[in-house]
């Protein structure tokens, strides 16, 4: 049975709480010598980048649902993706709306991240580096299909684009 979206929301809310807690520990340990402060800093930075990724994915989902798209939720709460876009049931307009939702969420989340992390701290460098890598991955993997569909190509197939009722991860 697919995971209901509220379970994914609860999972991600828990990750955000954990991120905040690790950032507080990082702030308390910042400047201290040893391996533990470095490990906490790396964890804090990584969790912040994951939060940006989750914001991007929720932007896709909220825009897809707002456009009336049919989506399928993963069977496991541990899935990397929040949903699968049904290319058999949705049209070009819905695909473009879903895509723009993720882009818009990133356009909000990335500047907020860059403005809020301590630039001189290891945690800040890790957060900004991983978020920048995520931005590059988005540019490489999501923009080309978006522009192809915008110019009239058929909706993409495979990966997170599923045809019909095929579900799961």
C-alpha cells in the first residue's frame, strides 16, 4: 500500500527538527578542537542541504497537486522521492506546472540557506557546497526535459515519470 502524503510530511518535519537540533549542537561546538565538532559540522551542513532538496521536492508535489495532476506515492517512507508523476494521466500543462513548482521552491530555499548559514564555518561550507551540487544536478537532470516539453515534445518516461498506475520504489 502506498505511503500517504501525511506520512511523508511527518518524515520531513522530523528531519527538519533534527536539522535544527544538529545546527544548535554545531553552534555550541564551533571553534572547539577535535573530531566531534568536525563531524557535527559536516552533519549539520548535510542536513541543511537535504532540507533544501526536500523543499524542492515539496514544491514539485504542491504544484502538481495544484494543477490537478495525478501522482503516485511511494510504498516506503524511506523513498528518496515524494511522488511519481503519472505521465499517462497528466498533460503538458500539468507537467510544466509540476516542474515550475520545484524550480520556484529552490529559488526561495537556496537564497535563504546561503543567507542563514555561517559562511566561515565548516557547517556553512558543507551546506553551501552540497546545495550548489544539488543545483547543478537540477540544472542537468530537470531543465532539459522541461524545455523539451515546453517546446512541444512528449512528456518524459522513466525515473520519476511513470505511466499509468505503476507505483513503488
